[in-house]
C-alpha cells in the first residue's frame, strides 16, 4: 500500500512539474519555446491556457493530499 502511494505521489509530482513548465506566463515559459513564437502571429490559445491552469491546480491539490497521507503513514 505504501509503495503504491509513493508511486502515485511520484507521478503526481511529475504532473505538477509538467503543468507548471507548460503554462505560459510573462516570459512565455516552456510553451513559448515549443511553439517558436508563433503565438505572436496567430494569437494565444486561451482555451489551452485555461485547461493547463485547471490541470495544474488539480494536480497540485492531489500532490498536497498525497504528501499529507505519506507523512501520516510513513
């Protein structure tokens, strides 16, 4: 049970990292490097940014929950 929880925690942590890096911010982050600046020509995809923000929020909450559960059981 504890090993499964650690694996889930690791996957959730990777999800948080990916979500944060893919979000576009003031400096455009990693998502600006991936599209090569094409958002300046075609405009930003608001729907994608909102979905990434929602994904990151949910995964961050799951990360906190798994951290607390691991702290209690470990």
